[in-house]
C-alpha cells in the first residue's frame, strides 16, 4: 500500500518535472522539437492522472497514510502540469493555423536584413497571400495600420525605444527607408519570431505597419498578433 501511495504522490511531481524541462531542453538544443512537444504532452497526461489519483487518495486517506499537505501538493503539481498544456491546446484551437501576421495584408512590410537569419528556418518569409490574409482578418480584425500625428523621425526614434523595452534583438534600423527589423525569442521554448516595422510619412503625419513571422510552426497560437498589439500600444504610450 505504501508503494502505491508513493507512486501516486510522485506522479504529480514527475509530471511537473516533465513540464519544466520540455521547453529548456529544446531551447538549449538537447532534443528536437518533436521530442520537446512529446514531453509537454506527457506532462499533461500524467498531470491529469495525478490530480485524479491524488484526490482519490485524499478521500480514502487513512491515519497512517501520507500527510494531507503532501497529497495536496502532489495534486497541485499535477494540476499545473495538466493545465498549462491544456490551455495552450485550447488557445491553438481558437485561432487560425497561421504564423504570419501583419497590419497591412495588401502590402506587407518586407524583411531585408533578417532574411539571412531565416535561411534555414522551416517557415520562409514570403507572405502567404489572400488565403492567409482572410484568416487573419477574421481572427484579428483589430490588427491594422496605426495612424499617428507625429512626424516620421519622431516615430522612428520612439519605435526603437519600444523595441529595446520589449527585449527584442535589434537586427537593423534604417531610418532613411523607415524600416526596423528585430527578433523576439519566446520565453519557454525559445522560438525565434521576426518582426519588421515600416514607418511611412503621410502628409505630415505617420503610418506605422508591423509584421511578425514565426520561424517554426504552422500555427503561432496567437503569439504574433499579441506581439503586434503590445508593440503598437507601447508605441502610442511612448509618444504621449
């Protein structure tokens, strides 16, 4: 009986360990992406089992059984291991399977300096055209060109400050052409997503277009749209 108790308790902590290592082992190139995702999924499976079994253990607990705080902690570890992958899977189902988002779907900003960095990336930098644009417009109708009253030079300087504040790696800042290129690395798996910002004068005002593209993965789980929103919001704050 003690062995069964120990197995149930450790199941929650093992699932949490799998969750915690799934991202870093890929980020530091110890395993491939498929293996990392497999660890991520198994963390969810074992986590769900741990929650159910520890609740049963708690309900049937005897005086000589494991302490209630240990059982509760193991159940919590299992719940975290299950909930994070589950939440990501639900998010993936709620957004279109695209990884290229832009404020201008008719004339997307183009990458120049970043192209050599994407040479071996599974996803190329060519825009997918009307098929991608239609999916984006339906899912993210708020992702549009930002119109600002400030001059292009002032906006360009502010945009560079926002890129720095958001922790992106600046690749190129070409003020005469009004183009900024940068790379953002995601926290957990270390995915690299590239961003190009186009700043265009418009009769004394300025238009700002942003495009964010993942290097790997068919779906970005909404990350690129979120990144563009955050950038545009921070840019407006920077210019106040």
